């Protein structure tokens, strides 16, 4: 609970500072908040479906390079993992995530106040995640370290991601993202004869730009 309060305060401060910069230097900096869901799986477990649903949200800040390019970073709280239906097993992973992405923009439009904006942003980049909580449940029971089926997850995760945004108005848009771990996320294999485990997620979020 205390960690959640700290995260919320940090995100609020982040957005406030970026909003102030946007007002002072109109056209150069952007500030947004994002919130939505992760549809996740772990390559290397006993299942292959994006069946684990979790929250993904936080703040985004960007620097424009002309009208068509933008470099963005985010501070996110992201819930990942997987669900293996056959054995009713849930891997629940909470991360603090910091992506850095480069975007290209297209489809010029005008807002009601005749202010120009781009409807489409597509890009890619990398993200660093820090694990803050890992919970494993099977048949409704929490597994503890040392029990059969328990997995030791690494504290750090480096990911590659692709991203697309469509803006319905200058301020409101839909974001769809795909991400994949570059390295394994476990100290030891989850399954026999499988030497790795990798986070994969499809993320769908609403985006509000200040």
C-alpha cells in the first residue's frame, strides 16, 4: 500500500512538471497520462496464450523534433505474468517500468481551436523494468520459495517494444503496444528442458495529452 502511494505521488509530480514545461515552451515538450491493460504471457511456462490480464498506467513525457518526430519516455506501473489454465497456475508480476521510444507522426489534422496535431504516431524502443512484487498461485494457493513449482524471478527486465497511437482529438488517443523481454526473467527454468522464460505483452491503453 505504501509503495502504491509513493508511485502515485511520483507520477503526479512527473506530470505536473511536464505540464509546466509544456506551457512555458509550447510546441517543444509534451506531457500525457496513460492507463489501460496488459494481456501477458511468459514464454517458457506451460501455456502459450496471452491470458494474464493486468493494469498498465502512468505518465509520458516527450520532446518534439519538428512536426513529425518525437522522443518519449514513460514512468509506468505494469502488471505482467501468465495464467496456465490446465493446472490453474497464476504468475503475477508487478513492475515499475521506464520505456524510451522514438516516434514518427503522420496524418495532419486541426483541433477545434485550429491548433495543428498529428493523428498517427508509430515507433519503437526499449524499456527497463524493475520487479517490485512476484506472486505464484496454483489451485488458488500461494506457492512459497522451496515449494514444487515455485520460480525465482530476476529483479530486472530489459525489453524491446513496438508502439502505435491514434488520436481522435488533439488530447485523447488510443495506444496499442507490443513488448518482449530480450533476456530471461528467471534465475532457474520454470519447466524442464526449457532454459529461459520471457515476458510478452500486448498493451491497450487510453492516452490523454495535456
